C-alpha cells in the first residue's frame, strides 16, 4: 500500500480523534443507559473517518478500494447502532432487544457483497481512478444492492428521527432532554 500526504486529512484526523475519545470514554460508563450503543456508534464513526483518510491518502486503486471497503462496515452498521441508541432513549429498548438482529441483516449482506464486488458487482463495479481533482478518487458505477443499502440506511435514520421528535415533544418521556440533544446532534 502506498500513501501520499494531502492537507484534507487533517479534518478527518481530528474527527477520528474526537469520536475515538468519546467511544473510549463511553467504555467507562458502559452500565449507563445507551452507553453501549453510543460507544458502538462512536467506534463506527472513528472507523469511517480513519478509513476515509486512508482512502484519500492512497495512491493506487487497490489501496483505495481496500479502505473504501473498510468504510462500508461503518456505512452499513452506523444507522443500526444509531437506531439502537435512539430506541434506548425513547423508551423502545424492550422492543429493541427482540428486533435489532433483523435490522442488521441488510448491513451484513452489504459488507459481504462489498468484499466480493470484483466478482459480482452488486454494490459497485467498473472501478477506475479519476485524477481530475486535487487527489485521485475512485470512479465507479453502482449496482442494484447499493440502492437497497441506501434505502435501508435512510429508512432507519428517518425512523430514528421520528422517534426523537416524538420523544422531544411528548410530555411523558423521562429522557426528553437526552432525546433533544440527540436530535440537535443530527444538525
């Protein structure tokens, strides 16, 4: 793997550092409500920004594809972890324990298919490097399962948003302030 320095790496390094700090901090509070799903969300966000930085810094297509594939762990599972966090703070944690595994079916499928793209091309295909910008980026076409993955992520995020709005504007929610903070964090 070959890498190059580009100044765009600094914001990603800062982001990775902050989310890693928050994830490690949450480890110490693992008994608190929502701490485990928050920790998982922060670890996934760290993985996303760290792998994105290494993809940007990569010089050749195999290096960039490897780090782009690593990012798909975060792309696929972050909406599930976020929904778990939101459900814990909106009183749906009893339902969460029964159904969370079903929300993870599409992410597991997506991660498997991303690593087999060169054979099946169901997520992405026709890879090449585009040198028209300040650093080379992966140029690709999207396969049919990519759109299923996008729809799944958007539906989970929209459902999270609905639960947060409901919790913030409900008079009977214990975690109203926490739900408001989660809602503001989306902005």
